[in-house]
C-alpha cells in the first residue's frame, strides 16, 4: 500500500482525497519509481479542483511532474537505483502521475536527474522551470542575442516566469518583468530583472502595431497580453508562447508577422522530444543559481495540504512554486 491523491468521478461529480492505494492498481508501464518529490502546476490545479476537464480517465492520480528513484525496470535504459525526473507525457491526465509515493511509467518518458540537482531542487524547477528553459532555448536557437535589446517576460512571478527571468539574466539579456504585483519588485529584481512593468499595460485590447521595444518575449499568459507583446516586438524579433493564464484566445492581426517579420514560436512541454528535454535540463543545470532557486519556493506541503493549495494556485494567491513532499 502507498499514499496518493486520487481523483474519482461519478454521477454526483468529482471527489478528491488522499487514498491508500494497492500497488496492483498502478497502471501498466515498464518502470516503477519510488517518488520522492512532486510539485503543483497550473494544470494540476485545474485537475484537482475540477475547474477544467484536464483529467481524461478516472480514477486518476494527478501530478504532471515527479522526481525519484527507480525501484523496478524492464526498460533497457533504466535500472534499480537510477535517479530520474519526469515532466508531461500526459501523466496526471491520461496516466497516473506524480502526486503519490509510487508511479509506474513508460521508461521512454524519463530522463536522468542531472547530478546538479536533488529531487527537491528538480521539483522546485518542475514543468514550469523546464518550460521556461524550453522558451529560452527557442529564442536563443532562433538567433535572438543580448545585444539586440530587452526581453519581456509576462506572468513573471509565476513558476515559468520566475525561472525564465533567472535563465535569461544568466544568458546576458536585459529582462523586463511584467507583473500585477507591485510588492514583488524586489523579488523579481533579485532573480535578475532589470525593469518591471505593470501587467495591466498589456492586458487590454491594443493596436495591431505598437512602438517597438522587445527583441524577444517569453509569454505564459496568452490572450491580449500575447497580442500586445507581439505588437511591441522589434523587427525580426521572436515571441516564445507557452501558456494561457489570461486566456486561450489570440485576438490579433497578422501585422506584426508580415510587416515586422516577428516570429511566434510555440513551445510545448508535454510531448517535447527527448533531445529537446535534455537540452533544457542541461541549461537549467548549467545556469540556475541554486541559492536563488530557494527564493522561488512559495511553500512546501504534504499530499493532504496539496489539495487546498491547488485552489490557491488557481486564484493567483501563490507566488513561485509549490513543492509536494509525497512522503509527508
């Protein structure tokens, strides 16, 4: 038996509880992992609260991230004792995820935990930080360089935004952080932001083309914020889009793309190929300041407290990352 958050659904609706689960109930997979740490992401918040139909099968153990130690494996890449990390691949949606003490998984979904991190640090990063690294890689691989100008990071106090600010600053970029929380200016500048702007300046409908400012953008917000970011991006700049905190709509025109040559780079973390994942984790291992990473932790909870924390996350009450110690 092991403990895990279990989401069930019947005609009366959805229920969520910390349950005792038999190992025989684990789904099919060729690697079993003793989970040491997980985390709460926006998608986990949607799953646990039932605010959006994220979960496709019931019952479901949520948690799109996990880090731990292999206890059994019939996969050629993994053996007992290997330390691994997982992000995405539909876990917590269609396959039982990381908010439990054990997980059974497809070994193709795993990558080796970088030696720079322990499980707790890896989950402080989590899918949010890994996605931030994918966004930075997308801008750099496109050809955006520090001498071209400022980089805008939207949703900057969130998990993606916080790590994106850190990675971009380390790479030599001047980072401008957009936030609705004026009280977080010291936090963001501590992560490496050189300037702060009010998110409200981006959140409403704007002109199709606006004054050019950004060489590049990391956007985790979507909707009008993404539209305005594109409209303010400089000639031949690029925008890495990875989120929809404001909305999934994109009420824009083609003007930035056909008149300024702006590139809109879609960044998906769930199904990203292994080589791209490994490159992102290599950037994280190389460039993240582990001391500063501690500042990104909002709170550390056990399984039971992860359930109310999921609602707080969706309500925007949490800055940074929520770590889940599945053994508490």
